[in-house]
C-alpha cells in the first residue's frame, strides 16, 4: 500500500453514488517558513453536497424465504460495511406476494433498507455466516413481512416497521 489515497463519493446525474480514490495532496515547501498551498479536497466542499465516503463492503449475503403456502417470498439481505474501525450492518428487505401459487411473483410489494442497531450487530454477523434460524425465518416471513407491507400502505410508521424488521435478528 505505497500510495496514500483520499476516498470520495459523488452522486451522478441519476442519483447513484460512485466512489473514487484520488492521490493524497502533497504538501511541499522549499523555504522553512514559507506558507504551504493547500489543495481543496472533497471534505472542504461540504456546501456542494458531496457525500462522505461509503464504508467498503466487507460481507454481503441474501436469503430467499418462501412461505409454506407459496404466496409470499422474502429476500432478506445482510450487508456489513467497515473501514476497520466503524462497522455498519444493513438489512435489505424485499417482499413479493401473489394470490395464486402457480403464478409468477410480480414486482416487489415493498423494498426497504434498514440500518441494524448496535445491540443486534452480533446477531447480524452470526446470521450472515450461519444462515437464519427457523425462528428468524418465521419472523421474516410473518411479522416482518406484515410490517413492511403496512409501511408501504402508510398504515405503519417507517421507524416502527424498521424496528419490527430488525426484530428478525433478535428472534
């Protein structure tokens, strides 16, 4: 790792975040007391809306869960992002429903990204490596799916729905 870099993220015209790494600005001075010219970096342009650098993805898994009646399918994803100091876990919860088990699942009923609270991060790590337990799978296909659907219909506030979805890891 010979070269130092400063990561930065920007939004393109479609709103998609992209990360780039630029060489770190070098500060040189030929005279001991001469002022050093500072090159403005991404952090100095906060007023322009530059997003902070995203943590690198360390682990990403997704589980596909089907209800016994075949009418509901859940994609339950776990993503671990870390920079070696900070660790963040995110659940990607996508619900598909159909009225006939022989028909194809259409578009997702709801898709939510849920930040995992600190006390549940150990459970997220375990689930990512060992899979969901039967109790966790039952929670994801039942109460968590019901909560996600209620959020999408406006019958449940998003923070409450997120808490119920996170509850999958507590099961």
